[in-house]
C-alpha cells in the first residue's frame, strides 16, 4: 500500500478496514453499518445529508472515499439506492463490496474511473481532511456530476492552528478555505450545518463498540492496531476539545 499520505493513515484505513470486515463477520451482519461508518460516525449526519441530495429510487450515487462502505450501506438500506463505492485502500474497497454487496472500485478521489456526469449525486465523508490535494478531489467530483447534481460533504474543519499531538497525514482545512475550494471547482454551496456525532441510536454505538472490541481482542498486539488507535484518539481529542468541527455541507454542481 502506498496510496495515502502517511503510513499511519494506511494502517487506520487499510489494515484496520480488513480487520473490521473480519470482526463484523464474527459478530453478525447487523454490525456492518455502524462499524462501517468510519469517520461519518453518526446516523443523524447521514440522514441530514441524504435528505438534501434530491435522491430518487433510480438515482446513480457515488460514495467517494467510501471506506468499508458503512455510509453507502446505510444509504442503500434507508433510501433504496445502490451507491457505487470508490476507495483507494484495497482492503476497504473489498470490504464494502463483501459486506454490503455494493459495486466498489479501488480509486483515489483525484482519479475517479468514471465518465463525465456519470452520477446524479455523490457524497464524500471525512475524506477531504485526509488529503492535501483537495482541489484535485473536488474537480473530479464536479466532473462526474451533471449540472444541478448534488454533493454532500462531511469535513472536519479547523479554524485556527490545532494543538499537538496531531494525527499524521491529515490536512484539515478551515471553513473559509473549503468554501473557496468549492467555488473554484464549480460547486455552489446550498446549505451547511454542524454534525452532532453523538446522535446515533444507542444500539448503533453498542454495535460499533462491540466490533472495536473484537478487533482489539484479535489484533491488540499488532503495532498497526496501536498506531491506528493513536490516530483515532488524536482526532477524537481534537473534536471533543472543539478544535476540530464536523462540518456538513451540500453543494450543487454548475
Ligand atoms: C475517515 S475515513 C471515512 C470513510 C467513509 N467515508 C466513512 O465515512 O465511513 C477516510 C477515508 O478516506 C480515504 N481516503 C484518503 N485519501 C483519499 C483520497 N485521496 N481519495 C479518496 N479517498 C481517500 C481513506 O482511505 C478512508 O477510507
């Protein structure tokens, strides 16, 4: 693996993704969606975005940077669409296909293997803060949407310098920078909100925790598990301290 911008992120989004699939298989399919939402983390945030994507049963939807496919699986179950998952980490892309039966391709957001206007809507959750080439990712999202196509975003934004220790490889934009980048890519921002990452139903959190515990039981002696824990812990600390803000936005192409 050498696609992401740090080894720590490859451990977190690649190796742990494969371990997550393994743990979901051990615990049962009911665990797949909560455990598979790595980054979006809250059903309320998914619902807020899905309500604003102008989806119909036949909508062609892209989940860009889909991880192990939890959000796409949720969207399929809740809205009756069949999202296409694109995700650079092979283990995660495979998990999205195997856990949710969704079409899934290993691809970077900056090089999407789809034609112009191939989708009616897209979302990209917790991804723009993991890549420095945000303009490249947004240009590709704009390209695969037709004029009027909707884009949902979850981005962890930082409006002032962050207190260390910082998660490795992340690149958190400010809201002002994000707005500039969206406008430059030809994506008109329609609505924004701040996500409440704690508003999932209690059984959702319990199942995600059970999968985390199963992954720990199997892999806690592996240095990559400790590295991924450290990464996730640093992001959680910045979020709980208010230095990072979970920003939701819906934009329209054109
Ligand atoms: C915080 S996780 C979010 C995963 C998923 N969207 C979710 O909400 O559960 C960030 C994801 O972005 C992916 N990623 C990192 N850099 C990327 C890039 N340049 N293009 C596409 N995806 C990328 C990672 O592999 C990881 O799966």
